[in-house]
C-alpha cells in the first residue's frame, strides 16, 4: 500500500484533477460545471484554466 505524506494532496487539488480529467476525456464543460456545483459557466472555465473562447465554443456545440 502506498502512503501519501500528510497534506501532500489536499481534497481541493484532487477535486480539480478529477474534473480536469473528465473535461479532457469528454470535452463536456456543462457536465463539469454541474459536478463542481458552479452557477456560472465562466467559473468552471476559470477553475479548469482553459481559454474562455475555446470553452464557450465547445459548450455551444453540445446538445443539452
């Protein structure tokens, strides 16, 4: 079993990594927004560290 050093990986960094992986695999920005509980899509874009124009273009292409 691998033990992590205390405080080596906080819950927030794991949360960010998980959502970033979901976004990378699916490109579904809206799903990421829902998972994070963000009210504004712009908050999710900023959280993921992606370009706003790219994210909005992808979002518009999704059928929800």
